[in-house]
């Protein structure tokens, strides 16, 4: 009944974007996350077609040449891209679609999709971000510093997004994002079709 909308959510590594995604998916608010293609190797527990479509570099490059990606970028040394047809199919089925992508991909989508809605998730502070990344204990000091440097560069671009959500208390961040989805649905231009129910309108 509502016009489907495309959202982009970007956040520096360690901001809690994946946890937020899981919470939003649990709430079933009518939005679908697009599943990206990547050349990164699956992490333990990640599943093909659920977390990502894991493809080879040759396959990725061939899809780039064929223009099959709505956007793509190299992030931390691996290719990531959003399949255009996949997103179009979800939207044609009436879903709002969320692209969980980095700032480089976000700027490509902004250039190509006029009415995309962009959301940036901020950590409460750089100190908290450092603590969260260090808490993962999966990375060397060098890798940690490189993620923090990258995060600083990304945060410099936050002002360019339509909405900024701070992930301090998880539930609040999730509710704020869901509120953005709900308010957007209620906008006149996305709800006009509801008037079809009223004869003679
Ligand atoms: P990870 O490998 O940790 O899942 O993701 C690393 C980064 O790549 C995250 O910032 C994530 O948002 C970004 N990313 C995931 N999928 C895509 C995509 O399709 N396109 C772009 N540009 N970035 C993506």
C-alpha cells in the first residue's frame, strides 16, 4: 500500500551496525536488508545467501563490467557490491530496502537514486569506539588503529547523511531508526495510495 523506499545505512566498523540490523530484522517492520556480494572469505558462522553472496574476484569484476551493481567499493581490501536486480525485485514486492554499505558506496547510490534516504550511525565517542573494537580481541594493535583512522574519515562524512543516529543505548538506536522508517512511510508522497480506499477521492 505504501510506496517502497530505499535506505542506506552506513557506520564505522565497531559502531554496532550488525547488532542493530539483527534487532531491526527481529522486529519485522516491513524492511528488508539487501544481501551484498563480496570477495571477502566467510567468517565463522556466516552463511552464503544470508550474510553475503560470497563470490570470486573474477566473478565480481565480470559483474562490474556488465553493470550489474547499483554500487560497489573496495572496503578493507575486499570488493563489496549491491546487486541492482536483487534490490529492484525486493522493492517491486513492496518492501522498503536497506543497504548496509560503506560511505563510498553510499555516495554512489546517492548520485544514482534521487530519493534514497541515508542514515549514519555514530558511536557515542571515539573513546567508546576504541573500547568496543579492542573488546573484540580479534585484531592486532595495528589493525585496530587502522580501523580507528578509517572511522574518523567516515565520521567526517556523517553530516552529508539525512539522519544521524547515535548508538549509545542499543534499544534507543533501534527505535530511532524504526521511527525514521515509520515516519517516512507516513509522508504524503509515500501514502497517497491509501486514499484509493475512499470512493470518489
Ligand atoms: P564486513 O566485512 O565487516 O561485513 O563489512 C565491512 C564493510 O563493508 C562495512 O562497512 C559494510 O557496511 C560494508 N559493505 C557491506 N556490503 C557492502 C556493499 O554491498 N557495498 C559497499 N559499498 N559496502 C558494503
